């Protein structure tokens, strides 16, 4: 099972990044415990919408799925 994409935001400098891990084996680049720009901690982390992370590809799959039903 893939972990959900996470959206990280730094309140101090405005840095933000959406991280969508490709597998459940998390690498060092897939997780942020402090802001990489200003070292502010903690970061705000919230679950990003899967469709936003997948973009157009996710929308096409959704359309295909609806046409099959
Ligand atoms: Zn920051």
C-alpha cells in the first residue's frame, strides 16, 4: 500500500512542497522534519489530495473508470 502524498508548508518563510512517495520504502528525500530553507520547525504537514498529486493522469483514469460503469 502506497503512503498518501503529503503537503509540507513552512510558516516562517513560505516554503512548501508536496511529496508523493513512489513506494512505501521512504527515502531521505521523502520526508521533511524541518524547513530546508530556514530550518524552521515544526513544518505543517497535511495529506495532499491524490488527484492533485497525480494531475492529468489521475483525471484520465477517473474518466475512464466512469465510462466503464
Ligand atoms: Zn522556512
